[in-house]
C-alpha cells in the first residue's frame, strides 16, 4: 500500500508550567488540564504520536517505522532510524517559566550510558505576550566555578542572557547552550529525538507532593558551553521569494533541517530527494497532495508526515498560510522546492 500524507495525532504532556493555549492550535484539553507540550511527531519511549487519517489510522509512529520504513525513509536509511524516528517535533505552551536547563550532546549520552541521543533543538515562536523573554545563554566571561556557586545559592540572574521575543522569532539551541523558555510563550520545537534534560535551577518550585523538583547541576556543569561560541544553524536565508511564496532556510544541519514557507493564495511543489518530511501548519490552512496517494487538508496546529516514497508533494492554499518543513537530510542542498 503506498503511503499517503499522514496526519499526526499528538500525545499531550501535562507540565507544572503548562497552560491552556494549546487549545488555540486544535488540541483537545480537559476542563482543568495544564498541558505544557504537544508531541506532534514522536517515536520515543516517553511518547508516541499516532496516525489520524486513512487506512493506517491509529498506528503509532513506532509501528509505522517498523512496518513501512522503506516507504517512509527511502533507500539506505541509517540503521539507527529503524530503532527510533530521527526527529521529535513539539508545540510548547509555557504559562510559567520553564527551568533553567541544558541538554547533552551525543558524545555525552553515549559516554554515560544514557539511552537517548543528545538534544540539539530549535524554536519558532508562535505566540508571545508583551515583554515575554527567553533565557538563551550564560553571560560572557562567566567561569564555571562562579556559575556553579551562583546556581547553588539561587543567584543566577546576573549571569543569564535574556532575549525578548515576538511571534515569528527563531532561535537555534545546540546541545550545551544554557536556556529556558519564559512565561507567556508558545513555540514550535524541532529537535533530536531525545527527552534528556539537566535542570540547573527551577525557581524554587515544588511538585504535587510538595517536594522540590530534581535538579541535575553536576551533570549540567559537564555539558554547559561557557565559551559563548555556539554552533550555527547553517540556515541559508530566503531561498524563494515571489508574489505567491516565500521560502526561508532556517536550519541546515547534519542533525536536521528546517524551512519556513509562507504561501499567499498560491502553491509550491516540494521535492523529497532523499527522505521524509514533516509539515507543521502554523497559520491558515492548506492542502498537501501526493500524486496517486491522496490529499489532506490541514489547518493551523496540524502536523503531517510526508513519506520519502512520494518523491515530492504539492502544497496549495486559497488564503495566506505558513508551514514549517523539517526532516533529516543526507543531502543538505536538497529540499529547496520549486514554484509551479
């Protein structure tokens, strides 16, 4: 059976800092639910997305990889892709500040026997309240011992770099970069398929049992990059600009790529030269069509998985729409797309 555009049904994660804004992106929350994360595309021991349409409706992404990996990935997929889908995609609603944290890289998780990859990620702000901020680094010239003492005493504030954000802002967070999402921000997150986080500070919060949430300062100190020099995203800027479409390259990295497409009552033919693609619609609505394998109509908050076997697909809309397009490319020059 040829694979078709696969709408993903996310797994929602309740968080102590979560809120209610995911409902604006089509997520079904119970009356008192504080959902912090919507795992849109997920194949991880801690969460699975499922197929929401067509003959394969109800299959988890793990089952999809197991049964259809040739069609999903294309030829010569890396062996590790068979064990875990190589991308994790989320929408995050931070009603309160997240912990100040850092993620390890692949070398650290391998050396310490952690059953996870490292975690390099990026963020695209979908909504932000006035004066909302991210924590995005350690102040220059901060030495590790000064930082450690400040973390232990709860005096980190002077050592943090903060950045005000608004809708549409983009930030690349390679493993090792200290960060935190501030209150009042909803963002899309594209990342390695990892759920490993080392908390440095958590604002004195307690869990449902009244106990402080676990911190991981020792592990974090081994991972934080204090140099201020971080690996760039590799994004190449605007690739296509026309009355119908604007296509931006935000990330071109060996771990994943990310493009942002604005369609203005138009269409764009997208190539799938060497792998799958994930399409997250963040505003408006559009149709995604694979020749001989069907079409889906998707609105803001919907994430669709496009299989490599399709070789390409068509995006088209009769309104203004924005879609984030991501995958893991073995050819970083591919996936540009062409107007048609």
